[in-house]
C-alpha cells in the first residue's frame, strides 16, 4: 500500500496483478477517458481492445506483467509490460483515473515496468505514444526514456504526432 499526502489529506492506493475482468475494465475506461479528454473516436477503443485481447491470449507470466492500481476497491490506474523480443519489452496502455492524478501514480506504474524489465534481462524498454499526451511524456522523460522518433499521423479521428520512446536498461 502506497500512501500519498495531498493538500493535507492522505490518499492510499495499492498495486496488484491483474485478475479476471480487469483487462476489460481498463479497455473500457481508457476508451471513455480518451474520448472525453482528447476527442478520440471508436478506433482507439478497437486498438486498446486488440492490445488487451493479445495480452490475455499470449500472456507469459515470466516475461510480462499488468499492474492494476486500486484505491478503496476501485481501479484507478494500470499499465502493461509486454515482450516484443528476447531483448525488448514494451510499455503499453499506461492510464490513471482523473481522481488519482497528482499522486505520482503514473510515475510509480512506469517505475514498476522499468524495474521488472531490468529483472527479466530485457535490454530496452520501448513505448509508443502521442505528443498530445503531455503528462505521460513528462513521466517518460523523467524516468530516463529518450524520444527516438516522431511522425505525424491521423488516428482515432484526429491529426496527431506519434512518438517512439526508448529506455536503455
């Protein structure tokens, strides 16, 4: 259990492994939040559903993880680490509920991925995101990731700048 003091109040959360139903919940919440906050369309929900389904179908507990952040029995964030190759892991689908933002949870979830990837012997941790996700990009930069490429694209009903970030482990 992690306890964080914000504005005089204590807020606690815990990280746990995924359970039946969690992946579907994360897909739902990311689709809804990204629609509300960034105007993403249904194709984003399709992408996260594909990522989630692949994680469930091909889950390798020795090389992959999903961390679920929970507060008072409610899911307030999540992140996935998936195997790309023997040497490369990929951070996927980092998200934090608006009610839990500002607690350092996004950074904590990212750190869990980094620590696990190192323990499993990966050489590189990579991720793909969009430039408009400013808070996430700040987390990645602070964690030591380097922006290695970016490219304009039209996805999820919007013009965007996709970015690939890498961290040498």
